[in-house]
C-alpha cells in the first residue's frame, strides 16, 4: 500500500517497485488507504507524512492500531531548517507514532529498497537512530 497525494510520486514509486516484482496499490487520501488496508492483505505500507485531510502521522497511528504487525515506511520531502527545537523532526514523530522506517524525499531506488528490506526484516520499534544518508529507522 502506497499512500501519497502526488500522482507523479506514486507513478515513479510504482515503476521502481515493479522492476523488483512488487505490486503496488496506491491511495491519495488516508481514508482511502485505510479502507484498502481493511479490504486486502498487504506486506508493507509506505506513507507520505504530508497528505491532505487526515495527515500521514495520524494515518500511521491508525494503521498501527488496525494492523499492529505491518511494517510502515514513512516518507517526506519536508526538511526543517536548523532549529533549537529537535522535537520537530517529522520522521522521528512518524516513528514515535508507529512507523518502522523513515526516509527523506528525494531518495534513490536503492534507498527505497533498503528501507523496504529493513522494514520487512521485522526490526522491533526502538528509539529512532540516524541511518545512512537521509534515512531514519527503528
């Protein structure tokens, strides 16, 4: 399940994942994504943090409640300016809400594959720690 409101991002990620034999179902709104998750079985959820309506952070929390064991990769293109308030790291907030892994856009196909592999490997949720280049994982 891929939840992102940007059609070009969805198309690009579908193309990348198709080369790896991964079938992708997309939704542009959280409610549609949650509905799809209730109706079908998915191996992983990839969620953009900033989507209209119910935001990605709330969607991640709802997905975690609905499907406690599904891996969730959170992604965002929003970079914060240096701040004295480190609590405003949106990928860390996503991990605190239940995401398994966080990745900053733009990312390479290899970075996306790495995030998916790490998430599917079943890492236990722990405090987020910086991982290689523009990634956070649990």
